[in-house]
């Protein structure tokens, strides 16, 4: 029987300041295998955890990360009283934690891959992006990388699933390990995305279905009953209780 995993969205953004050391510590403290996070790059190619391109929401300063060097950025409070988290530091500090990393900009692809390789952490990273092209670039540079499927491709797969057409997994590289998960919202602009047929077809192709961002307990139970493989949530403590994993 499949178990619905809990993935802490930005480290559990409703329970700890997002994408901070406190968030990573919170995720690890809950015993979770995976944390979802976001990657940006500084002007000197240091990869850091941040969803936004700038600091206005988290640090109250109207400046872009790409315009700051690491030395400049580390002087800013990321939201937990400590500096922004470098990807390489997080990989070394938490060697048992898997990171589901969203490549938020094209410029971060190469330095992120270099940081992961240098840490010997390729096997515990899943690269994700809204951009199928960004993921394709990464796969070409590192054939061993594990990725999710880009949203444009997911839309095509949803249409195929609802038309009861077998998923073309060889086309997407699924048979040789490039992509191991579809990561999708419950719905998109009012159109259901996560359907029983999509879940069944994905599983038949050997692909997991992860759903974001799920914070409502009843929705968690509904998705678990549909046999999705993971919920990505801002409230991982609640999710663990609801899904009987506490």
C-alpha cells in the first residue's frame, strides 16, 4: 500500500520562517525525508534559498538577490535572525535530508548543479521548475539528475490521461530516471488537475504524484484516498498528524 509522504513547503512556511535555517531545522526535527525549497543566485554565483527574486517581502529591502554578492547578502536577515542559507552549506549541514529544489531562474541552473555535485548530493536532490526548458537544460548537463516534470509537460500529460491514452513515458525520459514525479496543484484556474485517472496513469508509468500546496486536513485526506504519493504543505506538523505518520 502506498504511503502519502509529507514534503515541507519552503520548510513549513506556516510553522517556521520560509527557506531559512530555522525552516530546515524544523523539517529535519519532524523526521521528514524531504523539504521543498527555492533557489536563486547572487552576483558572484553563490546559490541561496529564496523564493522571491528580491528581499522586500522577507527582509524589507528593495534589492534583488542577483544584484548582491554573497558577502553583501549574508549581512541581511533571512527572517529567522540569521543570514540567508547557502545551498552548499545546507547540503553539508543536513546530509540525510532530501531537497526538492525549484530552479527559480535560468541563471541558477549551472551553479546549483555545481554545488550539488561538489557536495556529492546528487542522489538526494530533486530538481523542479515551472519551466520545462530549464529542466531539459539541466538534464542535458547531468543525465543522472532526478527531476520533476515541467508544468507545460504536465498539461499535455493531463490531457492524455483524461483521454485514456497511455502516458508516453519514453518520450519524457522516465524510463531512464530523468523524472520521477509530477508535481501539480489540485486545480489550475478552476480546472481540476489531480484526477484519479491521472494518478493511475502516472503510477502505471512508474511516476509519483505530488500535490501542492495542501494545508487543509480534509483535502489531505481526500488526496490520500486518491493514492497520491505526497502532499507539499506549509503545515507539515498537521499533515503528519492527519496522515497518521506522527
